[in-house]
C-alpha cells in the first residue's frame, strides 16, 4: 500500500530556492504527488470500508443461519420428547393389556378348576394327607428358607386369593416372584429369598387365608388352603 511505501514527496529542505522563494514547478510537483498519495489512500480506505461492510453482512447472515439452526434443534428436541412420551404411553398400554390377558386366562382356569376340584381332590388325596398348621407342624413353621423356592398352594377359590397370596410373599422381602402354573385351582409360584426367612411362619401371619402344610423341602413346598374357614376369612 502507498501509505506503507517510501514517500515520493520531497522534504522541504530538498527544494531549491529561487529569488523569491522555492521553485514553483518543484512545489507543484510535490503537491501533485501528495494529492496522488491522498487519492490512493482514500481509495484504499474505501476498499477497506467495503470489505468491512461485506464482512459485517456475512456475520449477520451467519448469525441468522445459526439462529435458524438453533430453532430447528429446539423443534427436534421437542419432537423427540413427544415421541418418547408416546412410546412410554404405548409401552404402558401394552403392559396393561398383557396383565388383563393374563388375569383373564387365570380366571378361566379358576372356572375350570371349580368344576373339576372334587375329582382332583379325590384323585390326589390332598385333603387326607395334609398336616394341620399347629403344634405338630411347629418345627416346619420355624424352618429357615433361602435362595430359589418353589411353592404350590391350592385350592384357590378365585383370582383375588392368588393376588393376595402373592402380595403376602412380596411383603416378606422375596424377589423374582412369578406364577409358573395355575391349573385345577392350584398355583405354583417361584420366588427368591436373599436371606434366611421363616417362610411358613411369616406366611401363616400374613397370608389372606389359613393353610395346611402337606410337604416341606429345601426348595419345594406344598400347601393346602384350609377349606373349612368361613367365606369372610377366605375373602380377607
């Protein structure tokens, strides 16, 4: 740029003096050179100003594009949240539907078991082989159980009895509780006890009905619901 180069305007001391001052042609040449430099500097400034204006326009455009991108991002996040909420709602509906199907199947099984219970009891002799919960079963009540346990119980009059019994097991601190089988009024449940528990004694206190102990083992129990209890006790 001219402003950074070597000045072409002569220093005042380099002008040759005439009779009445400096020589006019040298002064005019110096002024003309100065005007040329000023014009070049003005042109350069105009060019720099144009560049600055263009950069500012580009910055504004970039700022606008960034704002639009942020708005699109916000809309995408909102849409994603909406989709996630909808998926959770669908999953909850699916779980509810699965539960209703399971309950319907269990109720149907109970209805079948009611019609065949007398024949089943006569066949397996469960009523005659049961040991009443009392003094003779005190040792069994105090037995400790731990780990994976399978428990068979019945006959159950309706689905609410099974649900109440499951809830009683859950209150004992058992985990992984599941109904593996429900047929002819008898349910087989699986559970896990993470620490030793007097399972039978706790069930005697928490179960919604009385029961008799038919068989005990390290990981296999068979209980018979006391059918002599009153209707109000069965529904408790």
